C-alpha cells in the first residue's frame, strides 16, 4: 500500500487544503489527514471539531483517513507505515520553513516530503486569514467547504447591535 500524510493544524480546513488532499488522494492508495495537536496554540475550533469538519468535507473520497496526533510527525509516519508527507506550497515564502521541516524529518527517519504547488486560486489563502475575515463579518464562502462555513457562522454569530 502506498500511503501519504497531509499534516497540519486545520483550524479550520480550507479549500486550499482540500485541493492538496484531493490531488494527493489520486496518487496514493491511502491519504491520512493528521491534525497535529499543539497544546501551546489555542485554536478557534477544538481538535474534535476540526476532525468532524474534515470528515464531513472529505466524505466523497473513499481513501482518506482523518485523525489527531500528539507528537512528532515522523513517529506518526513510522507507526502507520507512511512513506511520504505531502505539503502544499502557496508561494516561495512558504519554502524556507517547509524545506527546514522536510530536511529535519528526513534526517530523523528517512521519510520523504513532496511539495505540491497550490492551485493559484488559493495561493493567498490561510486558516488564519479565513478566521480573521469571518470574525469581522467578511464573506469566506468561496474559501472554505460548506461544513466549515456553517460552523464559522454558528461560532462567530454575535447578537445584533
Ligand atoms: O498547519 P500548520 O500549523 O502550518 O502545520 C504545521 C505542522 C503541524 C505540520 C508542523 O508543525 C508539525 O509537523 N508538527 C508536528 C510536530 C513535529 O513533528 N515537529 C517537528 C517538525 S520538523
């Protein structure tokens, strides 16, 4: 079995993430979406909420597994016999840090990282920007899957006035 992982915080998952995951799912038998738990980073969505939103958003794909993990990504990969980490690159500004992580992960365990160019439609997109725009009432309907839009509206709903 050829297995890959798309790791991240996914707070929340965006259409940019989904584009990468969907493309990876055509290249691998199984694609894992690993919601990496970072206890020092307070999210808008709990880890359980993020997982539920991702599961709802990838329901049409038969070969995508979603789970949370607390620890090193290389340990996640080793425990599940995952051969590749797939990461989207939005712009050259992503490259510095992603290269560092890829080289560190390769040095730790030999796992390969494959970079996939983000669909240009989403090259400016990040979970943080989505949260900021949504917080101030901006329209993010073209940037996130339907379940995320629904939950953003519910969570950020403020009493009128
Ligand atoms: O969506 P993010 O927050 O940009 O994702 C970063 C993430 C979660 C992929 C990265 O921080 C990570 O892999 N964390 C797991 C802990 C780990 O393995 N750290 C060493 C990386 S070289």
